């Protein structure tokens, strides 16, 4: 027997309709290329969104077409988010920080027809335009007076594009599984892969991420996303904030500017903000050095990479701001886990509580998770055993754009992360699958060993990789850079005693002058693995 409830499709158009009707006076504050402080309301935003939708029609927009944006977080990008997806087209947010060859690949792979770009990226677009055969129009996100002086074919400024358009628009009826947006994820090998979100996945992710034990959004909150809107929908805040009536504050190109960020927090009454650890380390320094307090700021959500203990401690002690760890990925829209302490854990010692806070958190409703050992058996949530993190849910990719399905036989997606989960449900990432060392049926976390190595006062940087071993399959090799001091391999290995199980202690140490890094500054274990491919242990 079927239920007798209305089958209203879950679309971004419904988020927009609701926000326009109910949260219309909610403020949206932006810093843009052409305005240091732009303010308007959601009603203003959606009025311009309708003008933009008419303008897109005049450019010949068709259902399912991909439209690219190269843009920071601001009100025009917000308008594009809604106008493109709700018109039935696909918003393709491009990360302008990728290598030019990667950008060229993804624009061509997506077959984008229109490119909207922030004027700061004009030189990049000018250089790449001849390699974008599918693109017919370029629009600079500014007014006529600020149009950059570049030689780009079919270039218009955004304000002229929408200026004369009607602010009435009949939004098409869309199916909830229609594609809404596209974001490419760049692995360390191969071409970037496209993750194609749907209206349904976006609406459900907005609902799930807004819950009290996640972003906790509401009409009495003001959120400042420092996660770029070109990276996984800026963690979905461009949807969930209007949906819940949360005031949005967007710093545009000033995301790494401590003066602008602290000023926005204090003048706009920001209560919550979200971003990667490096942003918060910068802001922390700025606040401390300039003796600035941030009384309205209640919490910071940290994700993208592991959150350092110093951030949690100092924001709490010096500024009374709680730091919450979150984990996710492009293929997960992105939210998977969020860290908020259970009341029972608050009874524990400060040190114990910190151990929990440093974990990536508990899965939010909408995401199911399995931890599997290397034979594909599910491991217990005992806080010790770790394995491959696999996820399943309505906002998790089932495959990549123009590629087949990429789920396992149980219908789960392999995240490529390795983690343990404790009996309270808190997940701790211990490695990436490709970096974990597989030794005689056991997994050894390279990250844990690297953290112990850099805990030695003489060690500046360290990497641990698996090298082939006749008996065990693989054994850990520690590659270390010292602070220009002499230290023996034995002394360094003694430092591991009592900190990890005996079988995890590296078999050997190689000292080198410098470790290889990728273009984005990450340790390149791929290079180390090929350098030490023929390494003979013992
Ligand atoms: P991306 O798809 O580019 O957002 O990258 C996702 C990857 O970043 C995840 O698979 C993790 O390896 C890593 N990541 C994200 N959040 C965290 C976190 N809180 N702690 C550690 N690693 C994280």
C-alpha cells in the first residue's frame, strides 16, 4: 500500500520560493571586486535572479546545458547558483586555482557554453579562451565601469546583461533527480572527475547539514562561509542559509584577509563560520596580534583537513569560540560527519574531551558509513580497528560525470579515507587508502607514524611509506628531514617505543634534505614511492 502524501519534487526552486516568501528580509552581505561592502535582502537577490534567468534565456540557454562560474563568494555568485539550476541548466563551479591544463580539461569535458568570471580571473580567461571551443559567451561579474581591460571575445558585464531584463520569470517544473550542479574533484593522478549533483541531493543535503547537531542554522544565526563557492557548493551554505533564513556574509576575494574577516565578523554579527584549518590559523594570529575580540562569534566549523589541537584550544580559551571538526568530500556534497560532544562526554577530563574533539565527528542523518578491513569485512566500532571508509546516502555520488557507476556490490562508495570509529560513533581519519601500509594482514597508519616522528624535537618534517618486504608484503620506511642536526636512525626509532604497537614501528629511516611536495603544497608520497620502489630493507 502506498502512502497518500503529495509527491512534490525536492528542487532548489522550492528552496528559493520558500526563502523568497518567508525569509525575504534576511540580509545578504558581500565583498566584491567592485564594492567593499554590498548589502541587500533575499527578496532583492531573487528579484535579480529572475532577471538573470531571463538574460540566460536570451543567451539561448537550454535544459541540461552546463554554465561555468569562476567566482568567489558573493551575491552575484549566489544569484547564479539559483538562476542557472532553477532554469534547468547545470551550474558548473570551476576552481580557478587548478592548473591551467586541468581547467582546460574540465571546461571541455563539461562542454560549458557560457563562462561567468570574477574580474580578478580575467587574465586567466583571456589566456585560456582559445582552448574553450564550446564557450559562446563570457560575462564578467561586475558593472560596466569595472569591466576589465582584456581581449576576450563576446564579453559582457553582468550588470548590463541583467539590467533591462524583466524581474518576472516562470520557473520551469523540474524533476527532483534533474542535474543541478557540477564540481570536479582533482585527485593526485589522472584527470579531474566530475561530480554531478541533483536538485534532490542538494535539498536533502541542505536539510541534513542545517540540523542542530551539524551547522545549526536558523533565523537567529549569521553565517560567513570561507569555503569557496567553487569547492563543493561552498559546503552547501548558499542553499541552507536562505532555506533557514540565516543571514549570509560573504567575503568575496578577501577570504585570506584577517582585517576584512574580523571586521565582517564584528560589524555584521557573524555567529558561525566555516572553512579549512589554514584560514583559522591565519585569523587566530590576526586576532591575537591586534588584540581583537569577536564577541558574536559562537562557533567555527573546520573541515577539508585535520584540525590542529591549537585551533580548538586557543579559540576556546582566548575568544570563547568553539571549534567543530567536520569531514566530507566533493563526492558527498560534502557533509559526512560533524563533531559535537555528547553531554555524557562533557563529564570527562579536559584531555579526554580533547581526544574526542580532534576526531572528525559522527555521521549526520542521511549518510550511512561502513568501515571495512582489507578483505572487505566490516570492522567493529571499537575505536581501535581501522579500515576503508565507505558511505551510502541520497547526497553521495553513485558515479562520475560521463563515467559509469562507482559503488561496490553493497551499494557503498569508497571514500579513499581510512578511519576508526569509537563506540560513541566518533570517526577518526587515520590515513588515505593509498598511503596506508599493509603489513602481514594488518594496516599501519602512515599519518600516525609521521605525527610521532615530527614530535621528536630534532625532526622538521617526516613521511612514512610502505616498501616491499618478502615476508610481510610491505613494511614502513620513515623518511625524515632534520633541523640541521645529527641524529641516528636508532635514536629516532627509539622515540616510537611505547607510542605505537611494536609491529607498527618503521623498519628503517632515511634522512634526506627535503621532501617532495605537489603544486598545492601537499607531501607527494607518489614521488617518494617511486624514489624508494627498489628499497631493500635490512
Ligand atoms: P575534497 O573532495 O577535495 O573536498 O577532499 C576530500 C578529502 O579531504 C577527504 O576524503 C579527506 O581525505 C580530506 N578531509 C576532508 N575533511 C577532513 C577532515 N576534517 N580531517 C581530515 N581530512 C579531511
